[in-house]
C-alpha cells in the first residue's frame, strides 16, 4: 500500500478515537508554540513534540530546559531537546518505532499517542503559559544544556 495513503488512513483512524485533533494541539496562548502528533511512515515512527516557532524559540527553549528533569520525570521518558540546533525553530520530542503498515497495531499506537499527548499537555501546558517571551534568559544550569 502507498505510504501516503496508509498515513492518511492512520490519521483518519486516529481522528475517530479519543483525540479531537491529531495533527496539532495548541498548549499555550502563542501560536508560535504548539503540541503536535507525528506519524511518519517513511521513518517508521510515531511521536509527540512541542514545537517552538523561530519568533519565540530563542527565549522559550532555555526557560523550558530549566525544567528538563521535572518534565522528563512527569512524562516518564527522556526527551529529545533541540535535536537540530542549527534550525531557527526548536522542538522537544518523544518518538517511538511504529510500523504503520500493520493496521492491527493502530489501536495500540493510538492509545500510546493519546497517553503521551496527555502527559505532554500536563507537563508543558503550565510551563508554556508561564514563559517570559519578552526577555532572554541566560542558561547556566547543568540541567539546562540541550542534547539529544
């Protein structure tokens, strides 16, 4: 089956189950920061990410990194923090292997995404709402160093 068609079928299936908008979940008041689900048939993975648009990324990422240990403890997994530092926009993500060609596994994948979106929303939502995007923050804590 064509991977684009398979992806569309997976997203259609996801829309029918427990999550109101599988593509984008906004967590903060700024449209430059949002939470999204990822389903990638080419790479065989699914995941959740916080996207920080380039207008706010430079100020937002250091503030969120200051909470890295607490966020990862709340979510229950190590996250990828800014895996592409050369990009102007930034992401914080959690990906897992998933063979989207195996339809019988879709309910498992959907349950996982719904669970992880909920954890991301609870961990990042309040922190995003409390970001000070008007000032640059100096990063000096060991916990605040970006890495994958």
